[in-house]
């Protein structure tokens, strides 16, 4: 079965999901263009008028939140008819909830990612710490990551298979952070800030030593472990055979995964973070390429 199968909207809900997906993708393209052109250097004179300043302010404040919300609702509408609405909502709530707990652990005690704090860039922060778009972005990117598993791995509903899928999905998700981490922390203004000076004394130094444009290795370990745990819970709610038969055959989840890599790769390239660019292209591109070439398992 080729990836083109079932890519066209079949029902009103499918059409709505695809409409929101296209809005999500359009906002990514627009924001990426802005960040590699007019926002990448000296502020242009034509953007300094009162009206353009208002547009600029609103764009910075809301664009990131809106495109993540669009992606989240698009995935929910796409998954509802394929999983059943009860399971689709459960997957969204549980995946976002566990991701939120992991993020709160990072911002409060430095586990599992290392010590960091979020800035005001992504809107309202849950418990004053984690911006609300963050955990729901984990949800929709894992939707794409598990769809990729449906094309790369053998499919049955055994416990071993679910764990195998979760281990791979965690790696596919972590690939997204290779360019995104640099984009979000090294390009002004930062969306979160590492605070490695408040590392507990019992934490091994090598774990929190800056190794990738100021990021400690603990961050990718935390991403992977959290991705594996959340994936395994999602697979407990919706088994691998359902993902393979109903999600992996559509282009939708692959588009949402791939397009969310466009902005961080483009922005890091614009600012010369070439290791992040190359790493992002390889890390995100390889599973997509393998999934595109293989039939459903």
C-alpha cells in the first residue's frame, strides 16, 4: 500500500482536519519566511510604522500558539473517526498530560531534561512554568512518530511490539529537537533558557555539561525517555494494528511531522548553526525517507 492511499479527505470531519492541517502548515511557512527575512537582521524601516508594529507585536504574541493549536485540533479530528472518539480524546489528554508532568519536572527540579525555564514567548504558562502549547505539541508530533512506526516496524498487538514501537517513536520524536533546541534557545528572543548553574550537587557533571550550542546531553535523554513513556501509554490506548491500518496509510501524519521541522531547520540555517541544520535534516529526514519507501508493515 502506497503512502498516497487515503490522503484525500473522505468525510466532513476529514475535510475539517485537512483544512486545519493546511492552516497549520500555512502559518509555519509564513512564520518561517518572516524569521529568515525581515526578522533575521536589522528591523526594516517599513516595519516601523504604527500599524506594522501592531501586526509585528500580535504575530510574536500569538502566531506560535495558534499554529500549535491548529495542529492539535487537526490531529484530534483526524484521529477521532480512526480510533473512535473516546480513545482519540483519551490519547490526546493522556499524552499531553504526561508530557506536561515531564515538563513541570524539568522546570521545577531539573528532571528529566535538566534545569531550564520558559520565557513569555508562548503565552499562558501552566502553574506559572510551562506554556500550554508545549504539551499539546508533544501529542501531535507523537501522532506522526507512531505513524512512521507503522511503516517501519512489524505490527501486532503484543506487549513486546508495543514496547518496540515506543522505543522507536521516542527516537523519532527526539529527532525533532535536534534543530528545534537551537532555534528556540539561541535565536533572539529565546523561548526557554538553560539554567545550568542550579544543577543539584548529586547530578553527574557530564550529564549537564553543555554539548550542543549550550544544551546539556540530559535534554535529549529526557526527550527520549519521555517520548518512550508517552508513546507506550498511547499504544496502550490504541494498539499498533489500529495505527498501521488507519493512520500510517495516510499522508496527514507525515506532513505534520515533516513540516514542524521546516522552521527550526530554516532558522538555524539562516543564523549559521550548521551542525543543527545537518543534524535536523538527517535525524528527521531519515525516518521519513524510510517510511516513504516501505509499504505498511
